C-alpha cells in the first residue's frame, strides 16, 4: 500500500548552521576584538594607513610619468618625493601656526580680564549666580590656552615618530608601485567583484583627498583675505590653520574658526567677532556645502551622519590621527564588506548618498 507523507509534518528541519543570534553575537565579539587590537596598535596602524592613502592620492603622478616613457623606478621616486614634501610642509605649517598662537595670545591678557569682569558684572546685574561661571572662565584664558598649546609641543617626539613612520612606509610602498598593476591582475581575474570594489575605494579616496585639498585651499585663501580686510591679527596664520583643520571632517571648521574669533573679540569687540563668524560660515557654506559636492559628485557619497560617527569612532580608536583618516577607513570597510556583497545592498542604501553608484557585478 502506497503511503503518502505530509512534507510539513515529517520532513526534518534543515539546519543552516549556528542559530542566527549566536552568529550575530560572535560577529559583534569579533568586531570588538578587532577594534581593540587596532586601538592597541594605533601608533602603527594610523600612520601606515595614512601613508597608503597618500600613495593612492598621488598614484596618478606615477601613471602619468610612466605613460610618458619615464622608468617605473624614477616615476615612483618622483611620486614619493612629492608626497613627502607635501607632508613635511603640512607639519611645518601646523608647527608655525601653533607657535604663532603661543606668541600672540599673551598680548591679550588685559583684554581678556576686562571682558571677563564685564560679563560677570552684567550677569550679576540681571540676577544670575556667577560662582560656577567665574571658576570656568578663570580656567579659560589666553594664559591657559598658551599652557595647553605649550604642552602639545611636549609631544614633539611622538609627532616626529608618527612622521618618520609615515615616511618609511611611503618609501617601501614606493618600491612596490612599479609592479603594482601587474600584481593586481590575478586577483582581479579570480575575484572580479572585490577588484571592482577596491578600485572604487581607490577612486573614492583619491577624490576625497584631492577635493579636500583643493577646496580647503580655496576656503583658506578667502578666509585669509577676508580676515586681512577686517583687520584681524595674523590672517595668514588663521588661513593656514583653516586649511589644515579642513582635513578633519565636521568639526575641523569650528577648530579653525575659534582662534580668529577670539582675537577679533579681544582686540576689537563683539561686532568684529560676529562678522568673522558670518564670513567663515558664508564661505564654508558656499564652497564646501554647495560647490564641492556638485563637483566631487557621487564618488565619495557617504551620508553626513556616517561621516560624523566615523570621526568619533576612529578618533577614539586611533587617536588624533584617526580624525584625519576617519572617512577613508569607513570607505575601506564599505568596500570590503558592503560593496562586494549583493545581499548588503540595504546597508549601502543606509550609509550612502541616494545617488551614489554602487560597484556592480557582471
């Protein structure tokens, strides 16, 4: 007698491995372990990754020279020297800006005291308890800022170590550049989607650094001209500071804004300080919020919230250098874990701009 069975009643449940909850928890634990390791070795990871970014940004120098018949070793050397000069110039500019602030701020101690007592008297006249505010304002003064900046100079050895690590990494990367295209040929054949994803990462990182440099220089130049016209002391210093802090996403603008506003307030009053704020915001909005996204387009294209969270995360894990490479680090993770996986399209939709093009498999 033929027997029929109910598939829903008799078929054994297919096992696909560990329960989903266990898989998720293992993934979270592995992620935390990796982040802790990155934090533990941040003094190496940060400089090395920044060096890789610089090579990616400068790689067109090598390809252009090589296409003109320049030997591979010579074009790689020119690329290395170009990147090293730019890096050392940026460090020298930062040191010059900080030392200029250290020399200038003590000249405004008297104006700070006058402003301090004026604010305290006004608050007391309107019936506000100023005890806590007095303690706070006494701790924030030109002398305290000078002390803070001077303390930063005590870490000169650490900064020198970071620069040396970056330069050494650049040297070894430059040795590999001439044969890089040939060595990437086989992985691109075996893993085409990964190759496309990493190529998209390279173009995104290059666009990010080039756009940040070009538009940062434009904003800094206009800031310096505007400050000189308004009569704010040290306009070239503040222009240099605006250019360098432009590499820190989201909060770099405010870091570069505070010193000129403070000097304008102490030297000429609140009217000039407000004018400096208005000019800075106007230039930043026009150039970096309206013009820059239209020119850079969809190449980088992560959402502002993702950019800000990246800044906090990588700054906490890798330290101050992590704020510079926060967005490239996020773009690398996106290339390795999102762009290569068609099932992760929902993650791509959440973290990327709506009109960003996703590397497609063929």
